[in-house]
C-alpha cells in the first residue's frame, strides 16, 4: 500500500506543478502582450488618406479664362464635385489625413476643404472665372 500511496502523491504533485507552470506561462504571455501593446513600435500601421485631387498653384495658374472643359480636364483632371444642379461649376477639393508614413515625413493634415479651387463655365463650356488659387500650396 505504501507504494500506491506514494505513486498517487507523485502524480498529484506533478499535475499540480504542470498546472502551475501552465498558469505562470499564460500569465506571463498575457502580461507581455499588455505591456507591448503600449509600445509605439508595435502600433497599428495607418495609411495616408488623401481625398480629392492635390493641385498646386503652379498647375492652377495654367488655367486661363477662355479654355474649354476638355482643356481643364487635361490640366487638372476630374473635379471632386460636378453638381448636377450647377453644371457650370466644377469644384476641386483636397483633404489629407497623415497616416504612419505621413507623420514620419512630417506632412501636415489638410482639413475642412481648405484647398478648394472652383472653375466656372458659361453655357458653351468655356471658363469664365477661376477662384481659390490662393488656397492651394505653391508647389
């Protein structure tokens, strides 16, 4: 009987030790995960989020009163807004939210459509007026 009691005791202790080791391992992995989640090196990568068409003053200054819509499309590309209620007006709006790469390069956010170019046309699709060139970046 003494041998059986000793075997049972050893098995019970070894199971208990295995459970303790398992608990320690799980606890240490969880605490390491929580500790590393605060590190900036392990943060989630965020993409740069440009919305609209980035236009510079140099590009916009190529526009001239008297050009047709196809010429404007060639110089600036498609506008962000072509309103069906105002078909004689094209709006070029640009917003930018810096992600991980933009922050590393120090690129500032562009918010609230602060870069806003408006091109007005007459009934024949000829440019009559251009507004907002001064709101665009120089280059």
